[in-house]
């Protein structure tokens, strides 16, 4: 560690030597005291000086004088003289006049005034050094307030110079000083840009944090295309001069170093700065591909590790032929680890998660030994761990801002429901892992909707108030209900993510369908302008158009709206006899108009059916994208169609040509016989696991796959040598239909279940309390389920109920079964923890 420290110190030796060579004026005291005549006569061309004009009768200036004297040494390192100018009483000149005394300091370069500083802006050494350097480095450091200014600077630098973009919460801070000192040293090499606007962090793709200063290194020199943004590498350490210097050193190092010697003898700037060095083992036949892999990994690990390309042809390595990666740490005496990794994700994980280094197999023999050990461990483990419980336990020290959500009790519950037009209640148990996970999402929703009129977000801890939860028919938790002024409640049964919860709450604020009285309201609704507050929460709007002769269809449409409330935006316009609105959109009542926001287009569909169930199914089908990007959240919607998948796997966004060809195919496919879609492995990394299940290894990307999960499970791969065009794909699908293509693999017909059984909590409780009838409540639940009526549209996402209804809910909400479980868990010797303990 001492050797590493010495290397860091040597990096600044040039700055210290330069500072020590600067001559001082007059005596050895750094803060000079001169008369006005002495000061102005001593000014030298090009020499900067900070002067404070003081009267002896100014006792209030003493705190400032102490700070300016403390900063004199730091400023002298940059060749800036600090002077206290003693003004005679009779002097009423510009700088010694009473109006300016004790309130300003002046920065001169030679005899030219550069900047006037109010003394209250120079409150400590950091603020003095930062503001003085900021004024002197006005060419080296640009200050920006808007995204347009930042983009203009970035475009001007492309192909010429790299940019260092820094955000500081306020000027005059220690972080501001660090940036200015770095700009003083590196200002001729990089363009420094400074801002105090936190919104610019979000615009640059960084998470805004008002309290933390941030620094991004923008690789504009590599970007020659104006349409191509500069790559940005954030500095993850605190904003200090030493860390900035370290970061800039790393950014200036070669992206990939080619090595043709013993890797044990290799030393790079990364190792000197205490970072590991990753070797990608290469050979002549695969050099180009290995070089691309090394560059990809280097960009991912920029600032975290170095990457080198090690040629097997030039260096005699006594390692397994299967080894493809080596890791060298900066610790002295630690041998290089040669590893066998499957993909670049494992390389990145190897560096970012150091604890996993010990678990990577080192060679074939160790790999086999480890597999034997794993098998022994699995034989000894006969219970499947709950991953949600494990995640909550790992994050248990995180404090949740529960003050954002109103806590309700048996005494305050009913009165709270009458305070707002719409009250959202989360029923949960503070000892249950899924409840605590949903509680975090719910708090994020509360943060997003803070200040929204007419919406109150609240919570009931069923561990504390079991009687209240029983009265409200909460049979599982977590459960979310939305109450409307004591008239009815709606149960939420969708995904537990923040975005889905927020959208459901906001969309359920308006009637579904929303009745529109005039043509202007109907036109505004189709344009997304009415209601304006809901435009961010839906992509497609549905407008039913009816006349006096279509009452039966109108009633079915209203019932469909009740079923889909919170999930879709539906409006209804009742037209008079002239049918002017219908003629404009070339439809005849009853009709359905679809307004898709992304295309700004309106489609018309004649409602040939008057069945509520058919309308619900038709609206749900229209909500599905023609060529969707598959994610974990939307996959269940497309699996419910029970159709084959034609899916394009891509490592990032697909090209415009591929998107155009696949979209033509999706729109023109006969009778919608399959689901044409794509999956971005960067956004949805689980796709790599899917490809590994289809093939022995992840194939080169992009790759087009045909798979029918519901019939046979055969997987077919589109020929990689053919371009992805509509004609080629249709020809290939025709060959599949005729049985002329051979499947790449066939998925197992076995159910996908956990590898081990789950904990049997009922058995555990039965052993602890044998006198309690464990299964009684479930028998009652089964009887209730037998008489459960179905909604007209078959929808299970929401369920309306009379206010304070005492019978069991007709539709089970997501979560774990509560009936008969909470009392037994409460009786266990280890009591559940409350929020303060969790």
C-alpha cells in the first residue's frame, strides 16, 4: 500500500515543484499589507492578485481577514498574490471609499480589474480559492445552465477535444474548488464544463442527486458524427482533487493494451492506481473478434479496471487451452488467475463484484472438484430458500420514508376514507417479505404522486390491526384497494412495480368510460389533451361513438369500461341525429375510435358485437403492440395469446432496417398466426438465460428465433447468413411449415418448477401448536371459490364491491394466503418485528 501511495504522490510532484518555485513579494508573510500607492505601483503585467481594501475602523471585517489570510498560501501555489490594502481615512477613491469598504474584494491581473467579489461569497478557504480560480479560468471552464448550451459545447468538441463535465450543488464548496484546481492543471488538455443545475444530470443520463457533486468524463474526441452523443464515464468516487486526477489519468490511458510479454511483468497505469487488469486471451485466428470483445469489456469497465489483449501465439502460457480470461490484481505477490468464463457479463461481474472472484472456476480440474462439492451441498439441502425473503433480509437496514404514507388504524380508517375523493389503501403485514417489498414500491408511488389533488395514499398494518383487515375482507396480503368516497372499492391485481401502480391509480381517478358532451371534448380527448393530467399514463385512448339507436351496445361498452377501469383510457360520445362526428372519421355508430399517441393517428372500428366480453377482449387485443419489445413485465400478456413466438434477440436497440422489415412482417401476417417481437438483452438480461436454454451457448447477435412454447417446444434459428428481410423470413417460415427445416433444440415438456420444495409453514406451525385445526380456514376458502362468479369480460385485474362489504372478496388479490396463518405466526415464540425494528 505504501508503494501505491508513493506513486500517487509522485503524480503531483510537478505541481508541488512548480508551486515552490514561485517567488514571494517582500517579506515571508503570505498576506501582504500595503498602502494603496504601494499596491498599485507593485502590480506586474500578467500577475494575478486578490486585494481587500480595509479601513482600520472596520471591526466587522476581522472574520473575513482571517479567512483570506488562511487562503493566501493556497492561492500563492497558483501564482496569485493576496494583499490587504490599508486605506487612509481621508482616501475616498474608488476602492477605499466608504461605500465599498468591508464589503468587496477585488481580483486584478496586472492593473486590470477582473472581478469584484462580495465578501459574503468568500466565506472560507474553499470558497475563496474556488471563486478566484473560476474567474481566472473563464476560457478553460465554461458554465452552463441549459441542456442546449451543453449540447452546443459538446458538438463543438467532437473529433477535437474531450470534455470534463462537473455538477456541484453550489459554488464556493470544496467540490467546486477541486474542479477549479483540476482545470488549472488540465485545462489545456480537456475542456471543463461546470453547472449547478441538477436537471442537467438527468438529461445526461445520470441519476440526479441534489446533495452530491458529480463528474462525468465525456469522450468527445472519439465522436466525429454530430448525431452521435459523446460516451460518458462517471467518476464514482467523491469529488476531490486527488480523485479527479486519478480519474483523468485512467481516462487518458489506452482503451485496450496489446501485450506480447509475460503478463506477470506487465504494469499499466491501472495497476499503479490500485485497479485490476483483465487479460483477454487471444490467438491469431480469432484476433479481430477478440479485439472487439476486449474493447467492449474495456468500455464497460472504464475507470474500474484495465483491459489487455494477450496473444497466445506470442507468449508461451502454461495454462489450460480452455482458459480465455486472466485477472491480475494490484496486490504484490498475488499470482495471476486464469479463468474459464462463458460471456462478457461474467468478466464484468468478476471485476465489479470482487467477492465472486473466489467462486470462479480456475481450470478444468478445479471446476470438476467444485461441481462435486456443489452436488454434495445440494444433497444436503432439501428446502428451497425464498429469494424475496433473502433480498428483504439483505436490505433490512435501509430506512423507509414511511411518513409519505398515512398510517391508518381502526379508529381513523373510516374517517380517512371520507377526506379525499379517492383513497388508496395498502393492506400488508410487517413481518411478511412480499409485503415489505411492495411497501417500497408503494412509497415510490407516494413520492411520485405527492401533491396530487384528490388522492390519499395510506396503509394498514394487518399485524397491528387484524380486526380491521378482517372487516375489509382482506384475505391475502399485500392487497391494495382504492376507495371512492365510501361508495365502492376497487381491488388492484396487476404488477407490483412503481410504474404500473402509479398508472393504475391515476387512470382510476376518472370515470371509465369518460362521458364526453361535445364534439370539441371528443376531439380533445382523441388528441390526448383531455383530461390533460392523464396524458403521461396511457399510450392508447379508446372512444366509443353511439347514437340513440345503439343503446344495447352502449350499455355493453359501459360494462366493459367498469371492468377495465384503471388499465385503459376509455371515453364515450353520444351523437345526435346529424352524425357529423361519425362522418368525419368514416364510421357508423356503434363504433370504436383508437387514438395511438406515438403515431398521432386515429383508427376506426365498427362494433359488430354487443357482448361485453367480446368488447373487453377486443380492447385488450388493441392494447398489444404490433411489434412489441418483450420485457419481464409484458411477457405474460403475450403468453396468454398461446401463439408461437417469432422473436429477434438483440444486444441493444435493433437497426432501423430490421425494425422496418419486422414491422412489415407483423402487420401483414395472415390472421395473426404468431407473435412477432424482439428482446433487448441490455434492458432484459434474462434473455441470455433464455438463449442458453435454447442453445448450448449464446449465439452471435442479432438472432431470429421461432419457438412454439405451447405445442412441441421446438426451437428454430433463422439462417445467420441471410439478411433479416420480410421476404427471407416468409420463405423460411414456409419451409418450417413444410417440415424442411431441422429444429436447433426442443424444450423439455416438464413443468418449470423450483428445484427444491418450499418451506411447509403449516407443518411447522402444526408441530408447534398441535391443538389448532390448521386446515379449517382453507376448507372454507375452497367452498367460497366454488361459488365465485365470473365478470362479464373474464377480467381478474379489478373487482368492485359495496363499501364495507362483509363477505369474502370474489377475486383473490396477489400475495400470500392470510386466513388462518397470521394467528399461528403471532403465537410463535419468535414475534414479528414492527416497522421501527425492520
